[in-house]
């Protein structure tokens, strides 16, 4: 039996791809192991979205190449977005790597490894991405047993000026409703308590399937009916497609947690137009008003980009004023990364790096205060919390998340009193607040929902 060691980089969508690779390898007789030194196969699934992600990928590859240098019989395989982006150039720079696979071809990894083992030369072969995951393929979950991600679509047909996703992942491809219903049934049987639906644009689900095809609300209705999973979470929602129908459905179905991740990217009309985002500040503010009217308890997460070509200090100040006025629960601030291949790459008036860093830091400090005030308002409330297990900080505490905190990206709840097991949904009295985390104690016994959370 062969053994393999895996590194998965990037977003939750990439993690699902890694889990498919794990499943295919296990089905073929490979066994996962925890240490690279013990593995016959070293596998890195890369992100190639921005330069910092590429640099992280290169570091991981070089670290495993050092292991391979000490154990030359090992095979080093690199897959994913970075390969799709750089192709043969990557092979020239990293001769230590035995096999490169882009975003198209991972499903054939076992046959590619067999060809490699037989001595066949393995040039980088990149194809336009057309693959679409389905529930018949083996997938080995790598997240804790009580939560999972489900990729609903692949690719993206939006054409934002700063984004490489369409070139790396192809155009939008939606999975069939029946296939997703089948998968949610399997995940529920396996004990999943929180299922996060992921896509580059979740609200575009079904738009490529023709007239009469189901869209997001129809999908959610079918998933709720096909499973007893208590928490469903939605990542990510495009601003112009978050409509009253979706919000009203969420309000009527509390198993869909009141959490909306809607990347606005900016609020300056001029910058949004340059980004090729088809809305302006007034539409964003109208949307926020609609959310708060229909789903008033919702936690809203967004991302803003600073330093886009042509952004002025006045534009950055608009962001600060907007954040202060609307006080969103979670805000990520990212500095624009000028990536070759994007429409924005050759735009004039590129911002300096120091300017980007200063603007980002200023806005992050502003959001820290807003988040702290929002969390302080929760002190004294009893919230449902999904227990993750022992805290990563200390074995003396449990750790969990409210409905308003997504895994990996938001803060957590440190539980300092009471007993709970991973996957339990418990009532927690919030006793203390920090900018991104909460502290609380379990009230009474575990809550086992009957159809709602």
C-alpha cells in the first residue's frame, strides 16, 4: 500500500477539490499519513489567485522538495490553480516536481500516477476547465466530522477587472439539483451538523442550465427537504442577486443561518465601475435596508479592496464613512494585488504599496472597534452555539461558533463552563466580548433540533 501526505491551500472550494483527491487516492489503495517523511507521495493543491497565494504555494512546494531530496524515491505532485495559471513555466522553475495537474484533470490523478510510476514522461498538459464534481465520485472529508462544505457550482461568468477565476476555473457550471440532493443526504447520514454551500457566486446557481432550471431558492428548498442537517450556511452571494425572495425564504427557514457573505468590494461608484461591478453605493445601501427589514438578525460579512488602480484618498474615505454608518458584523479588507492576466493589470494610476498598506490598516482598525461594539451588544444574550471541541488556545476551554460566525474566517466562542461534545448545538450565555471572539457558558443540556435550529 502506498502512503500520501497532502497540503491544501486557498479557499473552501479548493478544500473540496483536495477532498476529492483524497477520496480517489484512498479508493485506489493509498493511505493518508500525517508526516511528509513517512509518505510515498507528496501532494500540494495550490491557489493561484493572487501573488501572496502563489508565494505561499512555492514555499510549501520547496519545503516538500527538501523532504524529497532526502528521500529521492518519493513523488512530488502539484495540482490546482497555480498550475493552471503558470503551466510549463512552473515546470521549468520547479524541476523537483514529478507531476503537474491544473484545474482540469485532477479526477484522473490515479491514472496519471500509474503512468508516472511506469516511467512515462509527464509534460504539463493544461486543458480549458470543464470538469464538474458530482456525488458519485469518492470524496474523503478533511473537516471535523460535524461540518462540511458542498461545492454547488464551478467557475464563474462574472468578469470583475481584478479577478483571474474565469481563466483559472472556466465559466459557470452548475451541478444538477438531483446530484446535490443526493450528496446532502449522504452528508446528513454521516452526521454533518453544519453544511456550508460554497461557490464563486452562489446566487448564480442554475443560471447556466437554461429556462426553467432551478435557482438558489429552489435548491435550498430541496436540500432542506432531503436532510435533517440543522445549520446551512451560504458562501458567497453576489450583491445584485440577493433579492427579497431569497431573504424571505431564509427568514421562513431558520435552518438556513442568518448569515450573509456578500462581497461588495468597494462603495465608490467610480471605483466599482472600474472594477466592472454592475452596481453602485445606492444599490448597496438599498440592499442593506432590505436585509434589515426582512432578516433583521442577520450577520452581514463583506470584503472591501483598497488600492485598486485610480482609487483616491476620497474613495478610501467613502469606505470608512460607509463602514461607520452601517456597522457590518464582519469586514475583510484586502489590498489590491496587480495580477497579470486581469483586465486591471494595465490600468493607469496604480496605487503604491505603502498607500495600500496604510489604507488597509486604517480601515481594519476602524472595523475592530465596530466589531467590538457589536460583540459587546451580545453580552447577556443566550445564543445557540455549535461546539467544535477543545479550544485551540487551551484544553481548559471548549470552543464553538454562533450562527453568526463562519468556520475559519470569523471569530469563535470560548466556552468556560458546561459540557459539550463536537457537533452539539447548545445554548450559551454570552458573558464577555472581544473584537472578534466571544466568551460564554453553556446553559442546560444539549439542544437537539427537530427540523430547525
